[in-house]
């Protein structure tokens, strides 16, 4: 019952405390046996009093034991080489097969990282990811957050900021917001960072309708590159949530230079979502934003993801859903 937009996610540990038997850790036998990754698995087991389920390499092999336990929470531990788009899709499908109904049956996430040390840091993180300060590369509902700011991906120079206790005010931003975003991450240090627009596994194109710079990744590191090819380093150690709600491929791990790995390794992202394919419909991304940000305090990210995917599946099965929407909903279901 839990799935993300056409994409899915990478480093997501479920921070909710669980009763014994309510939490399962699923991992391949090879990863479990790896001396670097074994502590990651053990940290989760100890943290959540979890039951361990191993498989021989195909995650579908965990189905029988998952059905037997029927855990409330499931964390799939995977190395970056294992956590491919195909793996993500298979986990989506697997987590709907614990019973006979069409909906996801467990709150789930995939824990990976640039390397085992990165994944272990995420596994050991225990402080709740409370969102008070938000920064975004697309318009968001600032009335729903304590404080925040956004730069418009559609309108050049449009910048909106809300301070604690105040109202959102319209400001003028720079022509190129690359340096501004590196400062947002380094100095402003938001609890939640949101992006949209064009992207690949290697970078985020900051402007959608106008020329702007990029955030790029290389070898697990994140940096900005503006339209003059100037480079800006990013140092953002505060634990945060990242929602690339409208970005193509931000959740697709296609090698060590993938953006998803840099977000986790270099920008202290503890939870994120991300499309594993080029997105065009957007239900699973923008829908999670609606549940998570625009209903403040009601859902954790895991719950928002779960609820949105349930709504997607319901719409797929609803005879009143317009035919034009069915293809997009089906596309977003497993990515």
C-alpha cells in the first residue's frame, strides 16, 4: 500500500516506532553477507526490533515470508547497483501482493546510499524529520508552512518568501538562481527541499521556461553550475526531506554519479521520493505534495506517499475516471 509516483525512492527509512513483528527488513543474501552492508541491516533490526527476510537476488522471493508476517512497515535494503528502476517497480508490485485486494499492504521504503557508510548514517538517524522551514524551485503553498521560500521555474526573477509569523511577500530574484539555490541549501538549510522541471540522473535544470543553471552530481557530490559555467559548492549537513515532485529520473540510480545518491550522501537527505522514468502525468509526485505539505501535520512522508498511491489505484479502478487519465495513472503506479 505504499508507493510513490512514478518513481520511487531511494533512501527512505521508516522512523515510526513499531511493535515487535510490525517491521520487516528485506535484503538479498549477497548484501546481507557483505561485510560493509551487514551493519546497515543490523542497525535497522535493532532500531525497530525488526524481523529479517532474505532473498536470493530477486526481491519477489520475499513474498511468502512477507505474507506470513504481514508487517505494518517494510524496509528494503539495497546497494546502489541493486536499487535500479526495475527493482523499484518490482517492490511496488510485490507490496500489493500480500493479500487479494489491489492496494499496497505495508508502509514501505527502500534504503540505499552512495555507499554502505552513507546508508548506515541514514539507518541510524533517529530524530523525527519535522518540517518547519521549506525551500522550493517551484511554487508552493507557503501558508501551510512556518517559514519558507521559493523561486519560480516558470517566471524569471519571481521570488516569494515567508518569514515566521509573517505573510508571503513577493521579491525579485536573480536572473540565474544557481548560486541562490546553493546558498539556500548551505545557509538557509531547509527541512524540506522541493524541485520540479527538467532533470536527468545527472542534474536538475533549474529554469523550466527560461535559461538558468543546474544542480549537478558527480561521485556522490552535489554542486551548482550557472549559465556562465561557474561552479558553486554545496555544504548542507542538516538532515532533510527532498521531494523532486515534477522531475524526470531523479529517483533513477544508473551509476555512482546519480543525483539520488548525491542528495543522500552530500546533502544529508534522509527521506526522498523520485521518478525512475521520464514523468509526464505527475499524479504520484504532485499528489504527495498535496498530502504532505498542503495538509500540514496530518501525514508523515511515508503516510502521504501511501495515501496518494491508494488514491491513484482507486482512480484506476473507478469507472468514472476519464479515459484520458487511465494511461497516466497506470504509468505512475509502479515508478
